C-alpha cells in the first residue's frame, strides 16, 4: 500500500482525481465532549450564558465541512450535497456525543469533511461552555463508516466484537478507547495559600468557590463557612450571610449569578449540608 499524497520523489502533492469515476460517496464521523455534570445540566436546560450551544455548534460543524479544503492543505474543494451534525446528551457518562454525516456524488471521498465537521463542532461546544467549565475534554474523534469510491465500503469494527477478539488474540488487539469520565475521576480541589482549607470529615462547614469572572472581580477563590453561622442553611441564607460579612459579596444576589451545589445546579431555596461544595459563577460572554 502506498501513500497517494506523495509523488515519485517523495514530495507532498494533491492527487489528480480528474480520471476517477463519479460515485455516490458518504462518510460518518463522531466525537465525544466530556464535561462536568453541572455543565451538561446547564447545556440541557439552555442555561449557558452564550446562548443556544447546540445550534451554534451544529452551524459551525456544517460550515467546517464546507471549508475543509481551506484547513487541510491537500484536500479538494468539494460540492457537498448533504451535511448533518447531530448531538446526543449522555448524562450517565456526562458527555455530548457528536455524529456527523457528509455526502456527495463525486470523484473523491468525504472522510476528511466529516472528521473536520466533528472536530470543529466539538471545539465550538468547548468555546460555548468554557466560561463555567475549562476542564472539558474533547476525545474519540474518529471515522465510523465510509461508502463509495474505488476502495469500497468501510465500517469501524463493532466494539463488542473487538472485545471478543481481544480475548482470543490479545497480541493483535487494540487498547480500549473508552475512559472514565473526567467528572468521575477528578481529584478534589486542594486549598492554596490564602484560601480556606476544605472542610474536614464531620466538620459542619461548607466550601464556597467563586469561578470565572466572579473570582476576578471579588479577588477571592474560595472560603469555608460554618453552617451554624448562617441565618438559614440554604443557598439563599449563605448569600445573605456572605453579603453581611463583606459588602462586595452582595454581587452574589444578582439574579444572573448561577449556583451549583456538589456540581448540580440549584436555586436559593436549596438546603445545605455539612461538607457541601457550593460554586458561584456569573453569566459570562465573549470569546
């Protein structure tokens, strides 16, 4: 097997497809974007500050497929007849699955267009969500199927079949692509100099985090507060107590400021318990 993008002198060049027969060609690609459960919940509820995340990512993916030749040096400019970008919100694994389909009648395949669309859609998801979760992980960008052309059809082997083959021929198997979600493996945040230490087991305290622009505005990363000092053991009671202690923390009462307790989005009437982690973050826009 030879690399078609290298000529006889070993130089990179664009393949001449003028003499190839036009056939119906199709490719499907996928990608996975893993995020915190609270971020996925915000996305599902339409509560992220930049607006409609999935609609924006879908448009970005379609546009990327149409302009793949401008991004990948040796790709041809193709007259695509169909591009679809679909999303599945997987709450069990705290991720968004991206599925892309590209199709045309032409002389060269559309695998790169499908992969580029999946990649850019994933990057757009990150951009739309990064204000509340900069630890988002993009992974498993891969071709699923391709049809048409001289090389014929191809389909990614079924994972179940691959696992079965692994037990028979371990030396020829590939490592598993699946990894535990970042939310399931994330290490607890450690206190740094100038911050309050996390609550010890059995201690009646809650840890309060200030994220994104709110952290910069307040010049405060986190603090620990004893539940017995609150006027009421709820998020609203926590806000009132903090505002009484420091007038600049009155900013937490802005109705646009969001709150998550143990990574779940909550309202002011949500009760607080010892050891809870309470995170406040603002509606942030921009690039």
